[in-house]
């Protein structure tokens, strides 16, 4: 079975999603355990694959037994093996959390919800492990369609937000497809590695069609990842969706698209084309600086907890896009490490927001009033997530920012370094405001006694185990990722070291 | 615009897409490797069968998504006005015409599905035609009449089974020790040579696609037409 592990990463949740669709209406109780079991299988397969990649190097898995470029292949190297582990891990934790949340939020559509949930993870995993540019588009469609539906299944505002997302997301996907079409016209191939070889063999890097393909693909992917000027769809979609949906989409959708950007930029077009021939890294790093600042400052203005977190995602996307375009080894390492770290820290804070919403029914941060005494374990989970987003050691967020800042310094992009530091300070302000409300209460100045007695009687108590466990597991994962950062960076470096950044590189 | 001027000429036999070994291989080797005369189907269902499986999943997802968003279970649609305008007696001409047409449409759909690997056609096209025949039934009578033939539960089961058939061919080859969707190994459980097994499996997956497409076509129509109540409407 070990040779089949790459395929099993996504086939297990895929098959189970169909079974959930077939049997879930009749036996509603099986949806949750089946989903969790399938994702455990997926995590096991992706960890096995990561182990093989570390030992044996790149794994190629031919679908249908056809040799690429005739058939489609999975091509798994250190980068996507690592991202696949993160994606399936985040999926598993969100699935465990979903047990009560789905029953509370979409009680009559449980089987549909889990079918779409598993298909979303299938689509994301497929995008991560595929080595074929068109196959990536097909799985992009699977994950996009499911995410529209998962958002729209929320309350009324969510449907409107999802409608906006459908329009903008479809434009993004079309741009990507257009770019792939241009590449096919010029190279006659769809396999990512083969396209790159053909580009070199035919020596058509100067061709305007390739330039346009690069631009439309990059812009399409930027739309999908909500890079700053193209982010309008994200905050409302994630803020009003059912809590499980935002707990899975918030961490994964944008991160997987950043992986796609790295994969296409480096593997299909090559770093020489993107960084030396075009030399746009200054402009794009400045754009990411604007994205970081705009995301952070917008987050500061929000009182809705999940909306605030959604704007933080936009700032984080700025970190990673900037990190890639620093055109520096350390920056790229930082970006990839940040994909992993940010997936878990976003999951952590969105799980927290979900628990608060399900428990109190309120979206505002005032819902957190005095929660330290009532839900101490939940708040511990939040603290770790918040420290990671702020960047306090030894959490994962500190190390990813450390590598990104090193990259910024090494490549001389001081504006990026300053933006990162400002954004960290804003995160500190945001989360200490939350911690203050949760620890001291909303109005410490007026009416102590009454206030306390009111909330103590009617207030919520600790969340149930199925909600608390994923939150604390995510918090633990953040610490583990932080403490073992050298091992993870060693894996990432084996990917990054293939590319030379020309004169800039170390 | 500047990119378009850079494209190879229309129909140029030496353009990259035509001259590269990929298309060459498809054109010259398809019949030997898969014994399927229609190379479009061979590329679709075999060389790039993994893509097509997920295209089927996209359709399946669309159907589930429409149900997830629109479907209203229970009797909470009191406020929905009864469409008195549409309560009509069956019109003799429409009724008779559709009664004649529907079996022929369905027969043609089956032909398109079954002949996908010999002539233009296949699961997607045939499935759409088959689904259209149910929609015609719903339009010519009313949704209830069509629901009698294809109730909602059966529709969902059909859609799921369709995807399962496709994926089952993949899983079969995986269990027999080859890679996912490598149909050739299926000759062990089929009375055929490895190459013929590819051809037969393609027919099999086309049928799976047709199941899903038929079911989802009608499911989307009935959810949209009845505003999610599955009761009345057009």
C-alpha cells in the first residue's frame, strides 16, 4: 500500500464524501464519525508520503499508468508533501470541531454539509499534490464550488457574501484557465514540469504570450487568495459563514493558493524568468506592504470578531506574497514556513471565534466579557493563537516572522520589514484588547457588583470536549511547529535550494 | 492583444500544440493502446481520466450545493403563494407530443452514451439529453408528475452511484495492484485483453458520468423551479 499513499491522501476523503452523500440522509449519525475517520486516513497517508519524500526525494505517481505528459501525474516534492500534511491536519481538526457546530447551525442539511466539507478538502489536497496545470484548474473548481456552498449555507448575509464570492472567484479561476490556455498554445503541454522544459527548449521566454500568461495566472491566483486590492470578497464571506466553514476556509483556501503561486512561479515559469527577466519584485513587495498595512488597519476598525480575523488573513496574505517576491532564499523559506504556521494559527483563532459564537450567539468582541473565569481552557487556546499571530516566541508565528524579516533585511527591502513590525504591533493591540475584555470585563469602571452577578448566572460555561479538543490540539501544534522549526526549515530548504536567485541570492 | 499576435497561425501543423509529442502520441497511438477509435473520448476518459472524474465531481458538487442552499425541508413554506396561474388542465397537444417525444429522447440519450467511444458523444452529452427528457416531462405536466418517476431520494442516490461507478473503476485497478484509474489491469476480472479492458472501462465510466449528469440536471431544475420546496412550481 505504501506506493499508493500519494493517491490515498485525497482518495480516502473523496470516497467517503460520496458515501456520506448516499447514506447520510438515512443515517444522519454516521456523517461525523465517517468524516473524521477518513481525514485520519488522509493525515496518515500524507505523513507517510512526507516521510518517503524526505528519504527518497521527489515521488511521481502516474494516474492511469500513463507516462506524463500523456497522462496526469502527482509529483510530490518536499514543498507539497509538507503543505499536504498541513492541509489534511487542519481539515481533521476542523472536522472534529464540526460535531456540534454543524448540528447547531445547519441541522436539516447535515449530510450535504459533510459531503461538501470532504469534497472541499479533497479539492484542496488535489491542488496541492498534482503536477498538472490543467488538473489544478479542475480541482480549483471543485474546491471553489464547495466553498461557495459552504459559505452560502449560513444565514442570510452569508448568501449575499457568497454571491459576491462566486462572481469574483469565477473571474479569478477564468484568468487562471486563460493563462493555462496560452501556455498550452505556446508549448503544447499541460504538465507543469514539461511546460518548463518546453519553455527552455523552445527558448520563448521573450514571447509576449508567455508574459501575458504569467500575468493572468498570477492575477487569477491573487484574486483567489485575496491579495489586497483584490480582497473584497473575503471579509464578509468568512465572517458570516457557518463557523465550521470559516474554520476550514480561513486557514486553508488562501494558504493553498499561495502554495499554487509559489508552485507556478518557480516550477512552471522558473525563478530566472520571474525575478531576473521581469524584475518586478520591487513593485510587488510594495504592493504586499500596502496589503499588510491595509489588512491590519482594517482589522483594527472591526468589532465583529470573525470579521477582524478575516482582515488579519488579508494582512497575512501580504506577508507571504511579499516574502516570495523578496527574491531571496530566506524570504521564500519564511513564506513557505508561514503557510504551515499561518494555517494552524488561523485555524486556532477561527475555532475560538466559532466556539464563542456557538456558545454565546454573539459576533461582537463584547461577547468575550469575563470569559477567563468561565471558559479558562478555551482562553488558553486563544492565548497561544494570539501570541503566535503577534509573533511571541516560542510559537510558530515568531519563527516565520523571523525568517521573513531576515529575508527582508538580506534583500534590502526595509519597507517590508517595517510593515511586518507595524502589523505585529497592531496584532498585539488587537489581541490584548480581546484579552483585556475577557479578563477584566467590558465595563470595569461602572457597576461592578451588578454586572458580575448578571453574567455569572446567565453566562456560558466551558465548551464541550469536541470543540475544546481541536482548539487545544491546534494550540499544541503551534508550539510544536515553533519548537521544531529547524527540522521543518530543513525540509523547506531542500526545496528552496534548487533555485538560484541570481545576483541577489545568498 | 499583443499576445494574440504572437500565437501560431490558425491550423498551422507546425504549431507547438500540434507538433509536440503529446498530440502526436494521442493521434497515432490511441487506437493501439486503448482500442478506442474516438481519440477525444480516449483522451477524456483514459489518458486524462482523473480530470474527467473530478469534472463529474464538479457536477455532483453543484447539485449538492444547490440542494444545500435552496432546499427547504418540512412545511415551512406557508408564505409561498400557490401558483394559481399555473394550475392547468393537461393540454392535449402538448401532452401527446411529449408522450411521443420522451421515449425517443431517452433512447437517443442511451445511444449517445453507449456510442461515446466510437463516435462523438459520451456520458456528459448523453446524460444531459437524458436529464432533459425528465425536465420536459416536468414542464409538460407538472413537477409532481415527474417526481413520481424520479423522486428526490432516488435522484440523489443515482448521482452518488454515478460518481461511485467512475471512482470504482479507479479503485478496482488500485486494489488489483496498479495505480489509480489504470484500467488495463482490470482485464483480470473482465473477459478481455488488457487493451480491450481499457475500452470497456471507458464505456463503464461514461455510464457513471451519465448517471450523475442525468440526476443532477433534474435535481437542479426541480430545486430552482420549485424554489426549494419540491412541491409545486412550473
